[in-house]
C-alpha cells in the first residue's frame, strides 16, 4: 500500500531549537528522524511539503485548492492520503475538501497534534501513524474502508465536515457532536461501517470543484444586539451569504427591526442560513414563536450542521452555482456529503 503525506504546517511539524528553546518548522529530514516508524512498515509513505509551511490561521481557499490538487494530481499513484494540518482551522479545511471532491473513492485523512513532534510527550506520532494506517485500510475486495474526507485525533476518526475543535489544551482537541465517530483506535481500529459514506464509482475519475465565493459573513446573535450591529453585517457591500448563529433550536429576538433587516437582505439576494449556537442539537424553526419571524423572512434552516461546515459549504455552493439562487438555497438545505441531518 502507498500513502502520500502532505505537510501544510501546524504544531505537528514543529521542533524545538536546542539552544534557544523556540519552536520552528522542521525540515523533512528532521521530521523523518523523529518518526522512523513511518518507513519501517509495509506501507510506503511519500511526503510532499507546502513551501513554506503555514500556520493554519493563515490558510485560505487558495490553500484548500492546493491541497485538493495535490490529491487529484497523485490520485492514481496512491491508495490514500494524509494531510498534516494545524488544529486551529483543521475543521474548516476538512469541511472544505469534503465539498470539493466529487466521486472520492480513497481515504483523505486530516491529522495534527497539540504538541510538536519533537516534544517528549507529543501526541504527534500516535496521531500520524494511525492516520497512515487508516488511509491504507482496504477490504479484501480492494475497496477503501473509509473513502471520504475525515479527521483523526486522539483515537477518534470523525467525518471531516462533522468535526469541530473543542479544546485548546487537551489531546482530545476535536469532537463530532451530532454524528458518531467513524472509527475508534485502541489496540485495534474498530470501524463503524454503517456510518461511513458509500464509495464512489471507481470507474470514474476524481473531480475537484475549486470555485469559492468568500463574500460571506457570520452574524452571531446575543442578548442586547443592536440594529446598528446587524445592519453593519447585512449591509456589507457585495455580501452573498450569512451564517446566522441563533439561540437554542434556532430562535432569535422577536424585534420587528430584526425581521425587517433579515427580510430586506433576503430580498436583495443574500442567502441566510440559521445555525444554532449550541454544539449539540438541531435548528427547528417554527418550534417556538420566536423563530417564526426567521421563517417569514426567508431564512433557511441549517439543521445540525457545524459552523465550519456551513461556512465552507456556503462558499462552495455560491462559488459553483451563485448565478442560480434557487439552486443555492436548495443545496444549502440538503446534505451533499453527510454534513447535516435534515428531518
């Protein structure tokens, strides 16, 4: 089996300078020296680094395209792919790539670490080696066990567009609040096969959707929010889409001015999707009277999608189909690759 390892940067690729104690990106030879196990088993691992390596806070859609094209350009030569990535925006990148790939038949696994690879107690080695094994996991019929974009950290494999970072200090940095883990790694890796996306058509090539429209915003409601704050967001020049983070099951203040502001934005062609601020649970507009105004204003339900997945999905759908507003709204209301449960 052959796995391609793509370095983008992040904590996992850092080593500590022996003299100054400062962290800096490791070159490939130094990294290999810290993880000799990568090259001692039956899985052939090749490596491609971003140049320069990037802090994940600096990543943007151009870098998502770069990652996707590395996979596409090497798709026929490898059985699986592992992307080393900083944890801060890993859920955004994993979500974005899940929407970019059409007819994915091979594993694409994101992983990283909370401590640099050169630190004694680092979680880097365990995360990396297990991600490699998952990327190379195939059934006896020659089909990949997890043919989708995933995220692996601290023994848990999540669907990439269902994961969100929950902790800045613990090794269990991520969770998938509204969808179970696809696999758990202990002495053995146990796959929950009924939860995994079905494999694509192996006779067809992988296609990459690469257009993103970044003219989007997140509007988080809070008690006491003013009309001026809402207007500042909704009247942003050339705005195309808004993630509206609401209370509970999708509720918002019942102010008439808020309803009017949202309705006016929708009438101007701005797509607004309702996303609960809660980690767990789903938007259910109309369940309470305070969400009826959102329905009347033309706001779309985001159901149980994460903010990371909704934002990247909105960029993707607007980028690919922005000229057809009805299609955009329809695509944002349904699951494209397992990112939401609409009931």
